[in-house]
């Protein structure tokens, strides 16, 4: 149980375009979803926290207009990178938390390359 | 401020040798603690977790960790390392906000 999927696993886009990454909890309802960014050989950096039906809460220094997060249902959250630039290239990982638990379940990650 | 620290950036051990990866935490109350492993280009895999109770926690792949409140530590151990254990290891903690704080990671290299 407690499986989280991400789609796509890899995406290449051109500079200036937007790309959407989906995060789904497959067998539980996710009260809260989290989006992380990971640069090569570095740890995970929390970008934002989203609760179903509410606006996402962004961490300091994360541009909310560039990284649009939607959590429209208890099983789906999306991250849209708008007007992507090469510096947005990174590994993006989502996680999901069920109600009354502290544990997060992580998706397999999405490798974004902006050319 | 809350923090999770992994003092060792790189560790190299020989195959068959024992392993201990260090993790220290700083929280106002006892946090929930986790160890994850990440292979290159892959997501995180949970090795083990500590919520409460027995301070010696058994995980997958032969790993264990011991919670020591007096030392604010949650070190990961394995009695005999296999070449396939080479990876990046992350310690993480969480408390009342549900947010995880990750350590900076320890890269394990295994010599044949």
C-alpha cells in the first residue's frame, strides 16, 4: 500500500514553454502533498506544501508564479513549471501524506531538462 | 531551529565490512525519524522509521538504526555491507508541522 506515482518520469522541453508534472496517490487519500526539488548530488529542497482544495504554501525563495501547484483532489496534485528556463532543469519529487499520519510517501521523481 | 545533520558527506567501506552512518537531530520534542536510500536517478526508498517505542529499529535490506535521545542521534547501521548498498543515504525528521527536514546526505562507496 501507500504508493505514489509521478508522470512523466522524464521530460525535455524548450526554454520558454511550460510543463506539467502530475503526482498521484494510488491507494490512499492524500491530505497533504509536498513538492521537492533536488539538484545533482544534493539533498531534497522543499518547494511547497499543498492541501486539498487550498492554495499551496511556498517555501521562502520559491517563485509561486513560476511553480504553479494545484491540489484539486485527494489523490492528485500537479506542479506546472511556467516559462521554463535551463536553470529550472532539475529532479522534482513529490510526496503525499495521509490524514493523521506523519509519514510521507514519495513518488519516483521527474527529471526535467530545459533546452 | 529544527535541524537534521549528517556529518559525513562521503563514506567508503569494503564489501563485507560493517557500516554506521551518522544522523543528529535538533528538535524541541522527540521527532519522527526516517532513513532513506537513493540510487542515482531514482526516487527515495524508505529503509526504516522511528515513531516511538523500541529505540532499536529494524529495517529492510538488513539495516537497523538506534534512537538515542541523550545524544540526539539516529545512526544507521549494517553489519556487513554489500556492493549493491552503494548509494546516497538521507536521514529525515518531522514533527508537528508535518514537513520533513532532510539531512544533506551521505554518499556510500563500497570497495570490492
